[in-house]
C-alpha cells in the first residue's frame, strides 16, 4: 500500500509539472479532459481557390465570383456551414515564414525566417538581409507542438514540414516538438504526387521524394490520399490510448508540380482552362476530399464533438492563371503567391467543431456559430495563443508571442480592442515581389518597395531606392488605384506605422552593395 501511495503521488506531481493549467476542482482524465485540435494547412491555397465564397459586398453579404464556380470543395462548404469563416485572414506571402509563425506565435519579422527556406543553399538574395534565419527552427525553440507535448498531448505531424534546411535541426519535425512525423522533410514541394512514381523516389526529382510512404510505392494511391490514410491511422491509435491529440495536417497540395489527380480530372476537362490550371483544380478537390474524410473519421471514432478544426492556407494562391501582380489567379483580388497584393497574403480560414453539439462542454467554452462570417483582420500567428488557451497549456513568460487570441472573433462577435493591423516583411529577392514591406492598419494598406525593379503605373512616388503604394481597401478592395500621390498625409501616417512595426519586431533589412542597411524612409 505504501508503494502504491508513493506511485500515485508521483503521478500527480508529474501531471501538475507538465504545464497543464487546470481548475483546482477538476483533474482531467486522459482522453476526454481537453479537446483535440486539427490544424489543416493547405500549401499555396488562396482565398479564391474554393467553391466557398469568402468575399463580401459593400453590405457585408457573401458574393460569389467565377472562380468560386470553377473549384469544387464540398467538404469546405460543409465545414463553413457548421462554423465561421474569416474573410480578412492574412498570411505571409511565402510558405516557410507562415509555417514558422504558426509554430512560434511570432510574426516572421521577429523570428526572421522571412523567406521560403531553400533546403540546400542560403537564398537570402543579392541584397537580402544577411542574418536572416535560413536555419529555421531548432531544438531550442519554443514551439506550439512542443508546448502541447509538455501538456500531455500526442503531437502528430503529417505532410509538408519545411521548417528548416537539410542538415539542420528544423528539417526533422521530431526535433521541433512533434511525437510523430509522417512525410515531413526540409523541402516544400513533393517529388511527385503519384504512388506509381514512388512520390519522386527514383525520378529526376528524387531530392524531393516524400519520405515514410513506402507502403504506397508502386500503387495508384495519390499523395493526398496516402497522407490522409496515415493521418487517420495516427489519430485512431491515439484515441485508442485515451490521449488528446494535436494533428498538424499539412498537405503538399496544392503546390507545384501541377500533376492532375486522376480521381477528379473529368470535372475540369471542359472548363476551357489550361491543362496546368485544370491539374491545380484537381489538387484542390483532392485536398478537399481529405478534409471530408478526416471529419468523417472523427465522427466514426466518436470524437468529432470534442475536436476543433482550423482550416487555412499558408500563403496566397499559386494558381497557374496569370501574372503575380495582375488580376487572374485570385480574381477579383490582385496578385498571387509571393506578391505584396491581397491575392498573395489573403488566405481562406475556417474554424469549426468537427461536429457541432450545443450540449458539449468544450463547445460551451469555445462557441462557434454556424455559417458565420468574421470580417476583422486576423493572421497566422494568432493560432498559437488561441490553441494554447483552448488546450489549457502554458507558455513561459519570456517567450514573445505576437499573435492575439481568436476566441472573441470565433464567437462571431467583433473585438473592438483588437488592433486591426498586419505586417508582412520580405527583405529578399529575386523572387516575384522583391524587397518589400506591407503594413495594414484598418482599411488602409501601404506597400514600401526597397529596391523597385519595374516602374508601376498609377502615379507612384519614387525616390533614391524605393517607392510607395497606398490603398484604401474599403473603397478599393482590389487595389486598382494607388493613392500615394493624392493622399500624402495618409501615406506619411501609414509609413510611420510601418517603420514602428518593424522596429517593434526587431526586423532585419536588405543591404546595398556596401552592406549598409536599406531601411524604409518617410516620403
């Protein structure tokens, strides 16, 4: 009996030292004490790459556009119907910055992985910030899965990693807080989506061969399906052990190569779109099927009511429909992946319980109205504090978190005290848009180009190494009229905010030929 009491005291001590924040009156039991969480992250998916309308008209009513009728995403429609969608949710305009922001809760300007991470060489660019965080995440970094692991969650990584380059710690998701890694590596694009091609192994893209999926080699299992089967397996095993889980399901889709998913090709063959655009659409639909399969699987396991789902893209669209600075890929929005316009930074975001239940205790704590629209600005770094609070985890006070909790916005209400700002800093090139910073403050948006390479139309101001673009997104949501010349006082106000935000985040800057920092200047 003495030994039994000692063992029980030891277990209680370990539990309360693990970082879990619980009320004194209730000690959660394994499995049903805290909700499960799935972050369902889609690569290169913008806000218009779906049959779910996100944009609204001047009266705040949802409005469909032609691209909404081109794509087929019934599972996203299902999720949006039972939850809330955000139509001003922002991400960094390239992938690694967003992914590391989700992991740390910090804006990319602070964690300094400000470019996509080339797995094999430092891709700062000829004038790029020389000390940027090309190495990405390390074992020493505090991460969301690391915090959740310490709190008793099984942390599962399935799909694309891209947290750090080869021969660095961040290349392996197991080094940055995950208990399980399926298919995650240093690279961001798959060698192939086809099981018949062993997902790239043995092909000319073998350096991007997706790992851990050997059981599907030589089969007709498309990559999105293989990842789904593996995610379902990991969830089942975790539930059987009675443990809560954090599933970071990060699809390689819909990143290039644009290989057509044969399960859905017939849906787009008469669309009139180019072959690679049709293939892109099949990748979207295959990703959507994966989402639906996961929702069904949660229901079959009897955990759907206890599972909170966050669906989002990691940057704006890369749909092969046109130039990155024009209107085509994300029409009616301007721009695409890598761009400083809204098509490059606006992404779909849906939050919902996998199965709504008004009597569920977790859903009372985080109520999410069905079919709701949230129009306040939010961003990828906000996931970190939101999930930390939902899971009752703890974060050391010395870890800086730029993100803001989403709980009020998830309830469908406005949060009047919440700053309506977003900073996107890209001190790199050459890569589509080069050496730029954007700053949103409410309806206003300023873009500062450190080293403009091409003149822009619309009366831009240009001076010694830089120029400005200024837009009012309430009056001009598609960024067609540059107001930098006609509204100089507003331009100065916005540039003051941009410069202050960079300083607050201890940002790095591009450099000239002599190594001198090229900091933004007031006009």
